[in-house]
C-alpha cells in the first residue's frame, strides 16, 4: 500500500500526514501545536532535529533540519564559504548557519498554493532529502571547521551523486 492511500480525503492537514509518517518510520516526535511537529531522525553521522510547520497564511509547509556545531569564531568565514559552495549543489533546499543557536540548518518550503494537498510521498521525500543532504555534507562542514580545509577541498569528500545505472 502506498503511503498516501489512506489519505484520500481532500482536507487532510499536512502536519497530520507528518505525524503518521513519524509513526510509520518509528521516529521520536512531539506534536508541538496543531500546525507544528518536531522529530528526531537518526542518520549515520548525527541525529537530526527536524521541525515541520504549516503556514495557512502563505500555504507553505516549512521544514528545518538542524544539527549542532560550535565552530571557532575565526573559522566562520570559511564555514560561510563552505555553505555557499554546498548550496550551489543543492537544488531543493539550502543550508544556513544560525550563529546565536550554534546550529547548521537545512531549510525547505513546500508551497501548496491554491488549496493543494501534499501527499505522504511528497512529505516523506522532503524529509529524506533533508537527512540525505545533511549526511552528504556533514563531513565537508567538519573538514572546513575543524580540519581547516578550504571549501573546495572539503567538498571533494562529499558523497558524490551517482548518475546512470550499473
């Protein structure tokens, strides 16, 4: 059965779908409010904190996937250069650094204007893409910050995308 088969009703709230996905994947989650949910998703490098929030005002399902970092102050310019280089490779979503919270953040917004309804597959793909991006670029960010490598050199260790078939 496809993830979305049980959501054939037209008026399903996107956060209800996210809650179902969290239960399906056995992720720890907390329904913070009717329009917001937070969860922890285990990756290879880290456990990522993911929050999804629905904004009825602009009909957007917003997602932030975060992990903690504490780069030395003198490495912040290199980290910003690394973030820019990584974002050049990201087509859906983008990384940013929240200095006050000491968090690396991957953000994405799924616009559902005109009363569109997100499918469970769309939301699941959105969450998985965030975790995959964080996993792919985590080593590069670490090399830039702690290995004192250039952004260009650090990106060489990012897991390369495979094209074609074997």
